[in-house]
C-alpha cells in the first residue's frame, strides 16, 4: 500500500508551514484538504498560501458559489495523490477540513446518495498534527485575523459580492466571510465584525481540538524536527 503523510489539526496551528518544510525535506508535493481554498478569488479569508516552494494541488479549482461534495473532493484527491506517487514524489495531505481529510485518510466509501457507508483505506497513512496550548492558539488566530484585515479581507469580500456571489453562500463559507460580508452590507461595524469573528474562531478551535484529540492515530508534535523523526520511521529511513 502506497504511503501518504497527512498534516492535520486546528486552524492557525501552522499546518501549511510544516507541510511545506516536510515536502521540501522529502521531495514531496502538497495536496490541500481545505474545503474553502478550492475557490478562486478567496485567498485572504482562507489563509491561502499560493507561493510555496513546493507544488500545491487542489486550490483554485472552483468558482465561488459552486458546490463541492466530500465525495467529489475525495475523487480529486485520490487522482492527484496517485499522480504524485507515479512521479516518484511523496504526497502530503495538508488541511483542517475534517471531512475532506478523513474521506482520504480513512477511505470513506460513498453510496449513490453521497453518504459514506463504510471505510476502505486506499493508502498507508501517517497522521501528524501540531500541538499548541489552546490559549496560545487563540492568540495566533486573533493575530492572523488582524493581519488578514490589513491585507485586504474586507476588500476581498466586497469584490466577491460585487461579482454576484450570494451573501447567503458566503454565510456558509467560513467564519471570516460570514461576518465580513455583514460588515460590507452595513449590518455590522468593522469592530463588531472583528469581535464576532474572533469569538467564532475561538469556538471553532475548541471544536477542532475536541475532534482531533479523539483520534489516537494522530501523532502530535511541537517542532518540525519531531516530525522528521516520525516521518523517517514511517518511510523506513
């Protein structure tokens, strides 16, 4: 069974940075497991990093408003991972969208209604997550939000609305887009949108923490060097 390395965990934990570091170390390529980074023009609000030093796949493949099911994502991820393996490279699945990630790592089998009825793993998977103190993670997330605002998050949301993207769709497309679309539409002040976003992100981090911590197969690290030791053992180096 071919080997896949997954970098998972909470928002703002540094998954992409660790994924890039490991992909550079092991001649690999990244496959995004982020349900929102698939959309073009949604860069700042999704913390999309488009200029990595390694190839990155499954970002910017859909237009805002298009639907992407978990089953469709899984099929695209399988195809991409298999192509990476065929090139003799090491695939790294990187992202925090739980259903997207688990559809690949656990091998969900979908029925005609698009629901998973069983699991048939396709790959031998190593799962790694980055440990942070929860309060420290909340500080990182708040700081990152302020950076996104400075980088032009409100303007990005304005552009999406001007392009005809539905505010209702944006409501279901991530915390940042939910509240900053309300700011653009005049329903919230900038301060209110920022405060509500931070509160919602903190609640999301708590849910993510609970979700990932119940997975005993995940190996938690604090430093990239710890991940290297684990990956070397997994790859038999």
